[in-house]
C-alpha cells in the first residue's frame, strides 16, 4: 500500500513558471490524505513559491524545495548547504559565462538572489512566485544551498558537459527545466531529501510513489518503487522510471493519483 506520494511541480503538474494548478489536484490529494497518505511537493522552486501553487492545502503537505535541499514537513526542518569555499569558487566560474548571455541565481532558505544588473532575469525569477532580491556581488553570499545557471534559450550541451567535468566531484550537476542547470552539494538532491522524509515517517521504498519530468528527478524516482515519468519527460528520466505516463498537458499525474485512490477504496 502506498503511504507517501511525492511529485515534482514544473512540467510535471503544471507548465514551467506558472502558478495555476488544476484545482482537482487539491480534492484528490485531500482524499488520499484521508486514507493516511502523505503528499510531498518536490521542486527546484523555493518553498514560498511552491506554497503559492498549493495554497488551498499548503499547511497540509510536506516540501522538498530547492531541489530537495530545503526540507519542511511539520516540525521536521532540514537544510543542506554547500561546503565552505565551494560556492564562491562556483560563482566565480559561472560569472565567466556572462559574456555568452548566461546568468545565475543563488538560493538559500526562502530567498533567490540574483545579480542587480540582471533585471530581466530578476523578473523571470519573480514570475515563479518567489521571494527574490538583487545584490551587487553574488560571490560573497553565505549559507547557499542551490545554484541555478540560466540562459533564456536553454543550456547548450557543451556548457552542461563542461560544468559536469569541472564540478561533479564536489556537486550534483543536472538539467532542471528547459533553461536551467542546477548545482547542489554532492549527494544533496531530491532523492536524498526523500530518503530523509522516508526515515522521518518510517515509510519504505515499497510504500512510496514519485513523479517527475527532468533529470533532476532521477534521484527522486529511484527512491520510490513506483517511480513515474510524465510523457514529456527527459529520456534519462523515462529510462529510470517504473512507468511512463501521458504528458503533463493531459494531467497525467492527476489520473494516476485517482487510480491509486481507487485502489484504496
């Protein structure tokens, strides 16, 4: 019997950077909760943004925000941060890509921080419903848990490969959405966050279902016996999935949640 359901948000439940979730999700999640199922929203977004998406039930679910590095489940709060020295070195490296049209944001609990010169990107960040602020120097920030490299036309394969070669010994580096390459401390990802929640709740791999669409969801679905990829998912996630569903545009996750609920009746 499934006791814990965790789902990515952008391009899994709703189009990337949008805020209006099909309200039927709230009804089905509430019915699952009445059956004792815990629901977790897992996203590269900050917790403030995710809560706005799930506003009608925001106090009744758990969160794996900022790619799992910011965990919130009632009284259980946990944060995973870069090792001292690693974030400033990464920030310096990413700033070298500025001439190619790239920028990045640094994430800490409930804040996304961007370069004060990047007004267009600041507005993109705000479109996710985030709390954001601008600073003159991104290299000197403390307590950073996630970094997102951004290009409006997407992350080229050469940049992704170069960043993985430079940083994968110290960090998890993976594509997140169409325009972002995310960095977190090595081993600190959605999968690690889910493992901590499973331990906290006393729930097993066999009692867990997970949904995702991007490479940064691979670690998540690997921690669930029932790991689902939506039809618009990356090829990497599809290969790792227990089952591939219809696309997000067809509310595929909602359909599977209904199936799970029916099996519990």
